[in-house]
C-alpha cells in the first residue's frame, strides 16, 4: 500500500477527530468526508490507492469492519427492545425488509438487462440492508420521537444480519453452474454450520466473561480484548469450515448478548459489567474506525473507477433504490399503525445503504459472475449517492421533522408517535 495513502488516511482521521463534534451539526457527515478523501487519493485524483495493486487491503479492511459491527450490534439487541419499540422494528424487519428485496428484484429486471435472474436478486439483496452510520444525525436527534429513533436503530442493527442468509443463498444460486457450490451445500455450510459455530463461540465467550467477572479476576481493559476476539474466532472457524464468517459473527453476537444479559443474580456481577453494550464498547469503537476507513477505500478503489464508466441505468436504479424501493415497502409495513404520513416518509427516507452493501458486493464480485461489472457499478453508485443524500439531509430533515412533531403534540397529546416518550433516555 502506498505510504502516502496511509498518511492521507491518518490525516483525515486526525482532522475529523478534531472537528467531529462541530461537523456533526453540518451536512459533512463522517462517511462523506472519508469518501471524498478517498476519491481524491484514488484513480480519479492523486492515484495513491489502487485496488489492483492492493486487493487484500480493501477486502481485509471492509470485512473486518463488518464482522466487528455485526457482532456488536447483535450483542446489544434485546428482545425487550422489540417489545419496547412496539410495532415499528418488527414490521420493518418482518414486512419491510423482504418487500424491499422483492421490489428491488422486480425493478432491476427492466433496468439492468445485463444481469441474470439470480444476479438481479443479488443486487436487490445487497442493497436492502441499512446503515445507521450514514444517517446518524437523523437517528440520534432528540427532537425526533423516541419511537421513531428507537425503531430505526433496532432495524439497522438487525437487518444486515437478517439479510445474510438471503445473500449467501442468492450468491450460491447465481454461481451455480460456474464451478461454485450449490444452494444445498451453501445452506448447510453457511447457515447451519456457521450458525452453530456462532452460538458456540458467543455462548462460550459470555460464559468465560461471567466466570471471570464473578471472581474479579479480569481487569476492565482486558475484558474488552476478551470480547473483541469472540467475533474473530467465530469468523475464522466458519471460514475454515467453508461457511459464512459473517453469519457466524452475527449469531455469536446474539448468543453473547443473550447469555451475558441473563446473568444470575447470585453471581454478584453488577449491571454495568453484565451489560453487553458496555462489554462490546471497544469492539464497536474499533469497528466504527475501520468502517470510516472503509468509506475512504470505497471512494478510492470502488466508486472512483465506477464513475469513470458510469451509464444511465445504474444511476436510475440507484435513485429508485434509495426512494421507491425503500419507501413503498416501509409504507406497506407501517399501514394501519396510526403513524402520520410525515413519520412514514421520515422512516422511509432514512434507509441509508453503507458498509454491509459494500462487503456483500465485494464478496459477490470475487465470484466472477458474468454481470460483475454492472453489479459493481450499481452497488457503488447506490452507496455513494446514499452517503451524499442521507448524510446531507439528516440534520435538516431531523430538525424539520422534530419541529413538526413538537407542534403537532401540543394539540394532539395522544399522538401515536409519542407512545414511548416516557421511556426516552440514553440508549
């Protein structure tokens, strides 16, 4: 890897770290800043970073970031979150996510004629998961009702993991006949085997942590390292078994969180230590740093080359993916819930595409499918537009929607969006 590319990456981390709080209220989101720097040092700019020269750097960085975030997000999810947020995350995940994949598949047929049936399905599945990091200001704005904020947060924490089985099966179907494992073998290895490994790794990691905490034998610093290696072990074991390391890491996070959270009272472990959100803090922070650097690499080696040969079809599909393909399923999922059109539109718009789509797309490209060039362009343009549009609109729309909610609540105290106001607080 070019030394100047490392210097540029370090420089943008320093700069954004120094200005992050100030920039958080502007249209310059973190992913946007890193992507623009990536474009500047890539083939369209200074040509300091090239995927052809450093293919492993791109893959290792993106996959490492996703593994850590999949684990951390899954570990933090509680079943009571699904009940607390009432209907919202369940409807978005059970109805909205499958509908988004289906509609994305149907819309891709006339727009992307260079792709086969299963490659079209891959495009739809890859672009279905959302990324909270790209619309963080919209998710965390305290003016937005907690029902909406919490629902979007839970959705983005689970939908990338829930999309994984659809992705690996669609990828297997697309690659079948081209020397790749079939759907049946993929189902056994990627879903059953990887799921079992994930449960074992997560449960064992939480058991070891509980045992150590009960005896006071571990320091607070090393606890974080203990947790960090759990998704790494799960990923590597799944890879050795030719399964899906991502499914393994996500399931490990679920098992880790469930087991640690249900620590018996007689072990004498205080709540902060038995809280997976605290235990995975370092893992999550490291994942966020790697994700930010992933957007820099994305701008340099994926988006830049895609823009050099961009045609109108990927651009149109990208625009539809961020609007119609996301917003219609959300409208369907939230029908008869009592939410106002403004809330449905807000939830529908903030379905940004980010890291999960990039990694899924990278894995698909490594299979060398017949339509890989067009598929790469579609994914790159969609994620690039999402970084720009969702990042720029988050502070503005968050404030405007919050102001609407405040005004409406004065005259309608029983507003459906206000259902969880009494529970609002740090999440």
